[in-house]
């Protein structure tokens, strides 16, 4: 990436030239992105694939006479950008008039200053990235004699600079870098095979802990060997941070202003009510620079902000972009999410359940009986975010007399989202950064149906 | 790209109604939603989008939002009845890295002796 792109000023200047063309009564928004991504996958000591891609994207939104038009293109060439503006204007003529249609306007919230971009990541050569993927595979394979293979060992990174400029007075520039290692191991004993994964996430390669990712993948697969089905019962379950992050992602999706407006949120009419246990506080905080989804501005160029969604179990607010905010009689919460190729949606960027004081070991030590869920499968098909019904395949370990005991697999855990939130007994102190919207943390939930034999 | 383009289980000789009538206690799955398979272990999970209890050989109450969980190779060993109503399902696409191959699969009505059904009413 070039030096002028590193500041994003060149992108914003291009945006300035487009929005200057706004006619009276017309609003124009330009989103410009320049990104570079690399993915390396190792297999049996060699490179299975190496992909490197750069993208120059522009998305233009036009609002006129309460109608919205949008067009996008994969180039920053001035002639292409001019064509894209013409297409967006043309599309607006076909739009359905909607009194709430309109761009975001400056709302006075200060943009948080964060150091999310590490120029040194741009300087890492491809050979180094390949070496990390190969070393990740080797460290995983060598981690235990029962590891019989590595299903995938990946290094992935992304550098991105973006600008949002509007004729309504918004001019924001954001940039960030991220990288992660991920590995899936295979452990075997006789005919039996188990899988386990490990991750490490950072803003540049120095942040990555390759040995820890490999060790996690080894431990997770090996400790499942010999697993049987548990007896069917209601019991307390402990969600591993990785599982909690997936669970929180689903909870977060029910709190989008769009879901509420469409009457698809199970929490639509419950603002101010107790919907979760007192130990549970849920926040979407993209202003935390340690969060994987951190960002200074949202998809409409407004400052991101810390949005507490549930405070000690009480539902405080929903997330909005400027459209859903206006339509709901409130304001944007700086939660517009989008790529350059689409109009803004609404969503969480950096969800976190406020950690408690106890370590995972201490939480388990307090339980006579229960189940540690270390992985779930079929979550997207097994959870109904409209009704809240929750049923997913799982694997993990039994908890007996305060200790992790025998491995179990091929069972389901079921409850409803509403009940699980109210049944949260404790949140661990082990906040874990994952390449996902939500951060992981150990979560203890009572009275979940575990179905096995 | 190598993919199995046309995978099916051959017809049996039972009447589908007889298979249900011969089942004292079970679940009739009319439609599956999304699912996930761990191809390394063979473990699978599928959501049931339309299913009914079978009681004394008759379909009774509908079941909602439950999951089926099992292991592919083990389930194949547990098939104990095959209907004579073979049909192909809706075609789909299987692929990776931007490549896609049209794929299809088919089966008659079949019965599996035991399978874990997840839900809250267990």
C-alpha cells in the first residue's frame, strides 16, 4: 500500500470531489476502501494455498425526494467513480419514497483515537507469513504423539484504509490492521478421531502466540479421545470462551434496531425490563482498541461509541444506524455496518460480556456436577433468533466433584435464549480475543437440557 | 474439482406407510434445515424444520426446532428399513475457493434404529 493511502487522505479527497457535485435537495455519500489481504494454508509441511488480494472499492449512495439509490464499483479511477455516481442517481429514480430515508449527519460525538493500524504489518514479507503457517502446522503435529494430522493451519491478515464523505458534513477516515493464526488438529486412537482448534489474534505478527495456538489445538483434540455420550438430563453447563462468543453473537443479533423494527426481535418490547441474570452485563464497545472489531467510525462515518446493551441483566437499548434510529424515534448509536458494496445495515462490532472475578478452574471447582461445552456444531440451524429456541450439537467434558472428568460427544444442549440469559450463574475472568464480533469468556448457565443416551 | 455429483441410497421394498406403522415410538422427519458435518470425525448435526412424533405407529404431535445429532458411518449401520419410494432431493452446489459443482442426492424413506434428538422436552 502506498504512503498516501496509509493516511486515507487521498481517499477522502476523492470523496470530496464527488460530494461537491450534489445538486440542491440531493444528498450524496461516498464510501471508499483500499484493502489488502493475505491467506496462507499449510498442509503436510508444504504450502497448500497462498492467496493475496488487494481491493479498491467505491460505494455511492444518493438520496433525493425521499428516495435512495446506490451503486458500487471495484476501482478508484475517476471515470469509474463518475459512472458510479451516475448509476446511483439513476437508481434513486426507481426507489420507493420513504420519509425516514437519508444520510447520517454529524452528531457531535467525538471520534475515539485509537492505534488500530500497524504499518509494520504491511512490511512483513510473504516468506515470513508462509513460515508462520508451516511452523504452526509443525508445532501442532509435534504437540502430542496422538496427533495424527492437521486438517488446516492458516495465517491470515488484512490491512484496510477507508473513508466516508457526505454532502451532509461527514468526513471520516479510518484504518486498521489485523492478523490471526488458526489451526485445526486431528487426534486419533484406534478407529476414533477427534478434532480441536487453536487461535491467536493480533494487529501485527508480533502479537501472535503461535505456540499457544498449537497447544490449544492439541489439548482440545486429545482430551476428547475416548468420549462417549452423556446421559440425558438437565444440568449446569460451562461454555468455553469460544462457545460463549458464538452465543453472544446470536444474542447481539436480536438487539439490532432493524430486527426490532421488523418485529423479529424477541426483546422488541422489553426495554427497561430484566432479561438476564444480575451478573450479566453486555456491551458493544468498538472503542476498546483491544477488541478485534474495534473501529473509530461506523459505516456511515459517525464516531463509534460504547453502547451498554444489558446492564446487570436490564435491557438498556438497541443498536441503530441513522435510518433505523430515525424510524424508531431515536438516534444512531454509531452502529452502521457495511462493506463498500452495500447500503448500511445495523449490527454489533465488538461485543463483550463484562468478566467476573473467578478463573475457569474456580468456577468448575464450585460445581458438583455439570458439563463443559468446548465446541458446538450446527448453531446456525439450531437457534431460532426470532422465537429464541436454542438447540445445538456439542462436545466437551463432564464435570464431577469440582473437576473436569471424562470426555463426552454427540450430544445436544437445548434451552431458549431468554431462559439461558436469566440462568447465567457466573461470568469468568478469562476474556479471550477471537477473530469474531464477540470476545470470548467462560460462561456458566444453569438448567440446560443435555441430550445424549 | 472432485466432488460426488450424484449420491443416493438405493430403493428398498417396504411401503413407507408400513415403516411408520411398524414403529411404536419414534420421530418422523419430513424436512431438514441447515446442518454441519465434521468431515474428520463423521459427526453431524441437522436441524429439523418439519418433524412429528410417531406413537404406536401413527404420526402425532409436531416437533419444532430440534436437532438431530449422530455419526455418519455409525448411522449407516443402524438403517433397518428402506421404503420403495426412492426420489432425488433438490439439487445443490458443492464447492470451494470460487469453484462450484452441481450435486444431487436421493433416498427412499428410511428408518434408523436410534439417533439423538436434541430439544428441551427430553
